[in-house]
C-alpha cells in the first residue's frame, strides 16, 4: 500500500468491543501502527483532532449535526435497546426481555432521547441509582453490559418507541488515506480481493429528510402501540379493570418465574 501513515490514531465509543478488529489490523505488516483510546463521546474526540478515525455511536439514521459534509461515515451495525434493572428485582430474577407495560410504574433514571444521542456520563449516574435498587435505565444494551456493576442487570427491552442507535466509522475527508481504508476494510470484513466500496455521507437535505422520517416512524410506532393498548382494553371489555387484570397477570407470571428460579437456586445449594 502506498499511502500508509506510520501511526493510525483511533478512538472508540464506550460500549463497543472492537478488540478483534484491532488485533487483525495490527497482525498485518502492511498496515503500520495503531493506537487506540476509548471515549464516552468519540465524535467529540475526533472533532478535537485527537484521533484520525472514530468508531462512534450515532443515531441509527446517521443524523448527527456535529458530523458535517467534511466527513465520511460508514455504518457498521445497529445496537439493540436495553434496560438496566436492580439485581434483586423480579425482572432480573426472571432474566427475560422486558415489555414496556412491565416497567410502566418504574422511575426512569435515564432514557435515550428522541434524537438518539446517548449521554454516557448520565447513563453512569443513572446506573448508580439503579444499583441502589431505585428505578431503571434505558440505553443501548451493549453500553449497559459494559457499564453495569454487580448490583445491576442489563436486559433486552421490547419497546419500538425508543430511539435506535448504531455504530459507525467516521473520519475527515482530508484524512482519508490507505491506513484509514485498511481499518474500514477490517471492520467491514473485506479481503484483499474485495472492492473498497463507497463511504456513506448524507447531504444536509438528506439529513433533514432522514430526521423527518425518523420522527414519522416514531409517531407511527407510538400510534401503533396506542392502538394495540386500545385493542387490549376492548378485548377485556373496554374497561380499565380489564386492562389492570392483564397487567396483573403479567406481573403474576414474572413473580411465578422468579420464585421458581429462586427455588432452583436453593436446591443447588
């Protein structure tokens, strides 16, 4: 390769686990050196000039106002939504994905905003409260897995109204070189015989359209959830009592699963 820079500086977002990519890049003698650092905000580190390439958490639609047309972006994968609950809670005991109705009465210490930008320090603070057996935190599940301590359990959350996030590689067009493309190739699973492909970058108009599409999709999902709730109420006779019975039935199921799990644990002892 003709344009390899001696040392590629890469920043990766907290909650990502790119160790295998680092290993593959470093194992190729043609690629040169690689220095890495993690950050709660990889885009901020990149914009500050402290990295050449960012493995960053971005909104799933790719719209982050800080990423201008001066940058390339290649989306790698979408993150699953997660919920952090206290270790001694019935949800943790059961260990299943959580439904929105299950935690409707829980205090929310943190939830991903509609803009899908995640405040990692705020997530950390929220998890400290959860560890004290108070409330929940809703954030990308990979992030919760990395940040959760012994008193907190991360689970899946089946809530389509929560804004989605994705992991992407972002770098300045001025810094586009063979070493950057080599790492992109490693992350994308390209071989020597694979084509490079084209970096995805949205124009200002495309960003606006994508943002509007995200809002419409969110409104559609919320409307769908509202209709489903109304349908459930009608099925139960259209009364509030019927809806409460359905919720109570779910809670009884969780409690039953929790008791069985505890009994199995005692028998093992």
